[in-house]
C-alpha cells in the first residue's frame, strides 16, 4: 500500500511538472510575439494628384518602426510626396490627393482608380482601406478641422466659433458633441482614439469610408498652432484587424515626433 501511494504521488508530481513546463513555454511564445523592438519595414512610394497636377511616387529608404516582433515582416510604410505616411499590410495599393486645404492618402488591397477619387459619382470605399488625412487649419482646410473639433475637441471650441463667424458656412454645418455610437478614448485634449461600430455613422465615416458590416477604428489629432487636424480611419478584415492597434500607435508616435521637432507639443 505504501509503495502504491509513493508511486501515485510521483505520477501526480510528474504530471504537474509537465503541465508547468508546457504553460511556461506557451507564455514565452506568446510574450515573444508582443515584444516591441525597433526594426525596419519596406518603404512604398505612392503617386498623387491635386492642385498642381500629378506627382510621381517618391523613393525612400526602409522605415524604422517600433512594432511587435514577427509582425514587422508583414507591413510596409506607404507615403506620397506630400503629407504623413502610414503602415499597412505589404502588397497593398496606394494613392494620394492633395491641395491647399491638405492631403489624403488611401491604402487598399484593391487597385485605386485615381479618376474615381475625383469623380462626383463616387461615394467612397466599401471594403478594407486605410485613410490618413491632414487638414490645414489656416487654409480652406479649417472647415474640416472645425467640424471635427465641434465633435470631439471641446477645449478648442473657440476655433469653431471663429469659423462660423466668417459667415461662409452656417452653424448647422458644425454639429456639437460626439456621435452617439462612437467609442472614444482621450489620450489628451488634442488626441482622441475612436471606434465607429458596424453600420453606423461616426468619426470613422467622416472620411471616404462608407459604413459597412465592419467597424472603423482610428485616431484624430490636433497639431500645430492653427491648429491643423490629422485623422486616421482604418477598416480591416477580421484576419488583419490585429494590425489596427499597431497602425494607430505608429501614427500617434509620428505626429508626436513631428510636434516635438517644431516645439508645438501640447
């Protein structure tokens, strides 16, 4: 009987140690996939068209980014001649529109027809797409800046009042307060992350992204003294959705770095 008890205890201990080492190995593997390190991703230049005509895709060197190890090899950095760039899955297509009011870069797994973007008959992207837009606050871009400030940046409502006072657009063009279904996360009075749920209007559809069965995530950032607005809107498939958080954080870091260079961080 004593021998049987010793044997049973040994078997239980062995099973426990086996489970422990298995769990530890899994935790180590899981942790490795989320560790962030500085690494490079390919640079992809994007063609653009706008106020002074078509611009060729710029050439550039690989971009240093801080992303989880194992994911960097799936991403590239897309950028046009004007404006900010953005991370997106490798192999996607891109095109940018620009003018005195600002610029907008689109990145999509589908080919982007430049003529379509400028057509009044085209209403927007129904599928996967990443849009990053810069609206300049001391040009005609101020109207777009004011619209987003009225929605989510109450500390800057004086800017909205000044734009309305010009008498070019009525006060009704600048609804006050957040969209009812949006989920907002404020990082500061100048930075707000958002998620617009499926099939609803929100900050995510204050873009060229049509509402659909997939959510739209992104971030709106005020920067500069004007201020100007950077808005990132992302809709990804379920298999690519883990990239969304990485893309948002990368844009936040890039704007903060730009602000720091010009001494306008707030």
